[in-house]
């Protein structure tokens, strides 16, 4: 089960491709954001999802929403993935899967991150959630739709 709509999002403090430790509460205080969890860098579905977020990035920026990707991959892997696909947003490394678990973004037993996307409002409460392991592009479509309807 995903986090419930209206619930406070768990804290995130993870190493980022920016070279810093990303702190959700401090770095995005008072700002809405998309936090998307994905299984693995360089896999077909995850590459499609990341590139679709990249291609829609101006829409997210236009709505003043920051995009952050999270998986258990290392920062080194994330940096290569980000560079190869020219991703304009940061990726966070959660090697122990603790943040993934707090967001109910781990597949039980195999502990691989699920493909799940959260829209957090300016107070970092869950405003929308979409989960589908195989519909990578749909995550972006659903989040854009939710954000646009919230701004009208």
C-alpha cells in the first residue's frame, strides 16, 4: 500500500547527484515536489521513465514543482545515468532502502524499489500517488494531470 493522500511524507536525507546530501525538509521547505522511486538505473523501463520526466521537465518547472528520483543504485551509477540521459533533475541514492521502505516503495522479499511516484504539496503532504511497475510514461502523465487540476 502506498502512503495515504493527506499524510505527511517521511523525511528524506540521502546523497544526491548534486554532490550534497538532499534534505527534503530543508532543501524544499514550502515547495511542492515529485518524488519518484524506480528499480534500477539503465534498465529499459527506468530509462523510459527518467527520459519522460526529462522531456516534461519544463512543465514541472512551469508549475514550480521540483522532480527528484530515488533508487538503491550508487551515486556513481546515478551520475552516469544522469549524464548519459541528460537528466535535469537530481537522483538520490538509498543503498539500504530505508527511505524506499518509509515510502512503501520496496517490493517485499526481493527489496527492489517499486515504480511509484508521489506528488507532495508545499507542506510535504501526499497530494497524489501513482504506482505501476510497467507503465513508466503514465507516471508523468498522471502527475502533470494532478498538478494542473490543482492549479486551476
